[in-house]
């Protein structure tokens, strides 16, 4: 067991492979990590543009919100007893 409790293990499984997998993959990884990284690399190579930096920040905030939503809601669906 990789987590402290069986409930935590089931919640992690639900986030990575279950009901919240698309929120995790598209929201947290795609919008929260890959999109800001790609925008950052683009602005570094082409030149820093203020709207691109704002866009990267917005994508990061949206991705963080989606990640936190999945992180909070996944354990709520699992009965503790």
C-alpha cells in the first residue's frame, strides 16, 4: 500500500484512473503545467509579451483550481465506514 489508509489509496486511484482522471489529465497536467510551460518557452524564445504571460498565469490558476477540485471531491465519494 502506497498511502496511509485504504481510503486515500482509493481516492488516488479515483483521481488517476477513475472518475476524475480527465480533470487531472486535462486540467491539472494540461492547463496547469503543460500550457504555461509551453507559453513560457515560447515567450523566452520569441520575446516576452505581456498578454502571453497573463495567459500562462490564467491557465495555471485554472489548472490549479481543477486539480484542487479533484483532490477534494475524490475522497468525498468514498465511504469511510
